[in-house]
C-alpha cells in the first residue's frame, strides 16, 4: 500500500517544487535578504560599487543625502530618511546577484489589542504593482506598524539595465504608516539612474 502512495506523493512534491506553492521560496527569500544585512558596512562613498546606482533624486532634494552602506562585493544600500519623521524612509538595495524568486507575496503580520491583550496576527495579501524605469515590479507589505517601527513594504528582487548596458539587481524597501501605500508606490516609481 505504501509503495502505491510513493509515486503520487513524489509527483505532488515535484509539482509543488516547480510551482513554488510550498513555503521554501519564502524561506529562501527571507534567508537571502537577512544574510545581506550582515554584509553591509557604513561607507562615506560608493567607491567599489560595480553596478549602476539607482537613486531617489526627488527624496534627496527634500530629505538630503542618503546614508551609504556597501557589501564588499560591489553592491550597496542607500537609505533616505525623513528628518522630521523617524519611521519614514526608503532603502535602495543594489546587489550583484539576484534574490530568490517569490511565487506569491508572503503573509504580513503585526500585533493588535484584543480584549486588553496584545495579540499577534498574520494576514494574506495580493501583489501590488509599480512601474520602475519601464519595468513592471511587484511589491508587498512586509509588516504592520508597531510602537517602535512603521509598516514595512518591499519590492521583490528585480533587475534593471542602465543606458551604458550594465545590469544590476535591486530591491526597494520603505518604512511608513500602514495606510501610506500611495506614498510608497510613488517613492518606488520615482527611482532612477
């Protein structure tokens, strides 16, 4: 009996692996994005960055120059922060390697008061779309805002090619209020080389 089940179970596992229905893609995404933070070091400049640098020039004019971090492999992180609002910022990750693909947006979570008790929750969501330099890029909410943080939003990893033919891999992350999706979409769509 068990032998008869192995074949269909093996086929089902194979189909889940191909379609990305299992949670493995989300774990691979989380590991890759988490590992990247461990490689970043503060830097006064972008010397050593090997890819085209994606910037948020409009935010630079309003909020000032971004904080620069480099990963030692040719990639970077630019963080633009609103000096008047501590939980309002845009981060641009430039990477030399692509991130794992997501087949669906991860659930996002947070905490809320239920009968005077702080209770955690998870919520499913749909992809959101934004156009970045002519490319359609999917994005999602990573987490809800809490007492010490704003809500986090992220694009999936995407690639862009600059006018000189050089290619880079990118991810945009924004911290803002839960109901600030219009601002976040505008920030994501405004980046350029």
